[in-house]
C-alpha cells in the first residue's frame, strides 16, 4: 500500500475515508497526540495515532467522529 492510499476496513475490507482528528492523551508516554479517524461506507469507525502512520487501526469508541 502506498503512503497516499486509503487503508481498508479491517472488519469488511471496504475502503476507509478520513474523517476528523481527535486530540487524545497517550498513556504510554503521557503526551497529547492527535488520532486520525477513518470510517467505511458500512459505518465501521477506526482510528490510529497521527504521528505513527505505520501503527495498526484500532476500533474507535466514538462512532460520531467518523465522516458524515
């Protein structure tokens, strides 16, 4: 996957679309860092740390953050 390619939804395989960003506190280093929010057409919502592009997607506990 190229760096510009949208990731695929881990649940259904559909293309994910970028939504919003959420400023969160990361417990492991106690830093405030943005999480990029992604959602697919089936409304599965995922996020990952914006400063770690190779990190895996995690289920987002706030589904309203996904693209509308």
